[in-house]
């Protein structure tokens, strides 16, 4: 059953027990916690969400979502009380999902350490599927400093995955320790020389380049970045570093490329990543008619 779930959407699961050795990895570093923020003022910039989608193996299977705080169940996620529940999708009746709004959770249960679990009964075999852990707190500029957030939607089919997002625009989000940088823009110049050998502008285009600098994340986050974020239909990025060059909020971007990942295996199992992005709207163009 674990193999089936891994094929569905591996990055949603918490880190499984290690195979092939007896190392206690918790002795080297604390379990990874993703920061999640919420606010009552309705500002989207201050409110995070988490999402999950799974797929049944047959119509007789069941999948139920639950919310846990510090290891104790606090809510069934079987309606829209804490977000948006998708018991099924018209075009994909075996798929089910939930988008959790952390503002609703904070109001109901307060801050703390949370995770989403799915109780599965697939082909007569029962198992539990657990998300990564989230450290929920009220938003403040000071608490969110040194983080960046990326949201994206999926609308299509990744061959490796059993899930089909075609027509769904299903949302995802991660918040990481890091920052967004405005990199050197590119200019594409189209010009000619007149009879006096004076250069005349025809059309110039500026493309703004960006990078998401990720300080250190575990494997399940890098897998989400490589196999989900990099294939996104649309990306919206927010930077929360108050000493950054500018306030970068709601940047509509597209994925461009990966830089070389860095690892510090003598210290921990986290990866340092740099992702290169570009403006989604390529319209900083000046023409001379």
C-alpha cells in the first residue's frame, strides 16, 4: 500500500521510516516544521493554506481527512468548516481532496503544531497517510521575516502521477526559509542603422529575472518543488524579508530553471536550493512605429 500512495503523490507524505539501516535521524536534527501564518484581517498576504489530494483504487474504497494538533485529533475534515472539501470531482470520481485554511484552524484551536492525516481503506487494506508538520501562528512581520511563500495551481496530467488535475486548477502552497531576489534583467534589442550610421530603435523588450533562494529543506519539500512546483500552470510568490530590496508581493511568475543544489551531509539532510523564475507576463516592451 505504501508503494501505491508514493506513486500517487509522494511529496505529501511525511518522511517514512528509513529502509536499510538503523540510524536514528532525529538524533541529528529536529523534525522539519513548515511555518504557517493566519490573520483575522482577511489580508491574503497574511493567510496561508495547505492542500492534499489523493485517489482511491476503486469506487468502494474510502478516504477520510483529519486534522491533528500535537499528535491529537481535533477535527474531521469532511465539510467546509475549515476550508474546502472535495469529496470527489465530477470528471475524476476516484479523486478526493481538501484545501485547509489556516485562519479557520487558528480561530478554532489556536496556534501550535499541526498535520493533516488521511485514513484510507483501499482494496480492503487500511493505512494512514500523514502530511508534513506545520507550525501555525498568528501573522506578524517579525515572525514571517526570513521566509518566502510560493503558491501554484495544477491543471493537467503528469504521467508519473496517478492524479489528474486537468480542468481543476487545484492549489498548492509552500513556505520556506529563504527569500526572493530580483536578478539582473535581460534586454532584447531590435535596432537598425540609418544612412548616417545612427542606431535607430525598432523594439526593445525587458525580461525581469527572479530567484527563490531556499536555505534548507528536507527531501519531501524538494520533491514537491521538482515534481509539482516546476510543472505548475501559474506561480504566485511573496517575500516576507523586510530588509529585501523591495516589498515583493503577489509576483506572478513562471518557472525557468534550477541552479545546482547544495548539500551539507556532514551536518544534516537538508538541501539548499535556488530556483530561477521569470515574469509570467512578458509585456515590458517598447516599440517605435
